[in-house]
C-alpha cells in the first residue's frame, strides 16, 4: 500500500487548507488504495472570518490543531515526519499554503518558507519521490525548488501576477485549465489549478482526481 | 435545477459538521446538477481541540462563521431561510448536529432543538419535500418529527444506545451498513450511517453518494 504524505495548513480557504480540495484529495487517495499520512506545522496562524472575509484582529489559532479538524485528529506535527515516512507528497491549496507553510501571500517572491516544509520538499526531490501540489501551493514549490531545479514546471492556472512571481522564483509557469493538470516528468512533479480557477466544486474535483491518478501511476 | 438546502453546524467532527461528510455531499449534489443553498444557525458553540479531543474551556466560536469555512463564505443565517428557498433538505453529521442544531449529545432524548432548525424541518415535511440526514443527524429528525410522525424510519447505523434514544423519541430505528441507506417512502426521508460506522472516507462516501442519488431521484 502506497503511503502518501499530505501537508495541511489549517482549515478554511482564507487562512488554512482549502477544505473541498483537501477532502477530494483524501477521498481520491483512499479510493486508489493509498494510506494517507497527514501532517501540519505546529505554529500559530492569522484568523480570517470566513463569513465576512475580514481578518480577526488580536486572535491566532494553531495550524496543527485546526488542520486536525479535517484530519479527524489523525495528524502529525510535520517536525516529526521524515521523507522515509511516505512514498509521495501531496499539498492541497487554500491561503494557508501561502500564509502558514510560507508567506508568499504577504511577501510574494521574497517569501520565507517554514523550515520543516522546506526540509521535506527538498528531501522528497532528493529521494526521487513524486510530489503533487494544487491551487496556490505550486508557488511554494517554486520558492523551495526554483533555485536548484531551474525551469521546474508548475501551474496555478492562468493568473498572470502569480505566474510572473513563480517565474521570478526560478520555476516555469504553464497555463492550465481547471479540469487538467501538468506534469514535470523529469522532476516527477504534478500540479493543477483547483480553486485558483474552479467556479464549482465538481470542476476542482475533476482536476484533483486526475492529479491523484497521475501521482499513483508514478508509483506503479 | 433542483435547489437543495444543506444545514451546517460548524466545521469539524467533534464540535461542528463532519467535514468529509459535508464535502462529499456537496460534490455529489454538484455532480447531480443541483444548486446548493447552505445555511447554519447564528449562535455560539463549544470548541473542541481536534488534536487532543479536549473541550477548550472559556472559549466559544460562532456556528455560522465556522460553517462558512466549509461553504467558502457562501452561506446564509438559517433564520433568513424559508421552505420556499429549496426543493429538498440535507443534514450532514458531526457532533455539531447533536451539539449546535440540538443538544442531543448532552441531553439525549430530552434534548432541545434550535427553533429555526425545528421550523424548517417541520415545514419541509408539511410541504412534502424530501429530507436526508446522515451520521448522528437522524437523531435530530427523530426529536423533531417523532411525535407527529410516529414510527418515522431512520438509521444511524448500529449503535444500540443511540438507536434506543431514537426509538424513545417516537421514531423507528433500523440497523444499516455504512455503504447503504434506508428510505422512509411515506415521509420521503433518507438516512445513512456515514461516520457513525465508517472506518475510512471511501466507506462514508459510498453511503452518502447513494443517499444523494436517492434524494435527487425523489425530485424527478
């Protein structure tokens, strides 16, 4: 049974992991017969009121505890996870990927990356293990991998500003429709736009399910 | 396009809507071509740390705001929703259904029900519109409907204690495996065990997808 690491970043599109994307990923992996190893950083995060879209001043929540809501408690501190614990890695999107795993949402291409996230991404590539990321999470890949793997291919859909920032970090952005994905065959990296483009949940699901299939095929 | 009302109760299995169940429901409804109308009560809720399972003392969150995390902000205060706004109603499970829509989790068959939830459930039945509930949410149906519709048929799986409480509220509990559902044809009510029994997400999904299919077929 293939073990797939899934890095979460909280619980909710505006300050954590995008919930629909994450559950669709978990279901597709389970139906493909994979064992899922969920993990998240044990750090504090900004809180956004998802009814109004406003940041809640003076309040933080813990990324690992909030991620545990999606994981039904079955989640590890990413600091305790090594590349030997999984066969491939999957990163769902949501602003948490750009606020809590790195701070791309605040600083763009000058962003900093959580040290454990950076460690695991680099170790996954070094071990030749496949890697998938959706929605805004490919910007995180570009930051971590762009220098050592110049031209590494990713997509976040069609947003020109984000695509430009990705290119400036050393990766190569390719436009992609929501129901498709792109593959960097050499580096074994799969990316898909998901809610960077999706207008409805079924659109996101089609691209995510194809991405999970492609990831599982890389392990066969 | 059929309009399906979905009543949420927060965001997370231990104090809100069960996230996997809710997203699987939303995806199945979207793929069936339905328009989803999400709603939740604008009330405060207890908070459970999903990493430890412990109740967080001295803290509350707002059920509508937390539900908006799953809904990506596209959700209404249930006080503003009437039975004319939808063609059928679906209630996902999670402890929120038994803590925030009613207090069955604390008081069992003596529980009280949120007045707007009770109003909408009774109006749905009075209008002859179909109703689906999964996981622990059928206990809520039993409380609201058991007196006026004695013997109304529901399932929460096989838990004897919960089944006994459901029977004592005037409904009739039938055991059901996780990948199936039961139908009360006379009252147009569909129920399925979901995470009352599911060991993995794909098991919950099979029963939920069948329930959504059955609900949509009732509208044809």
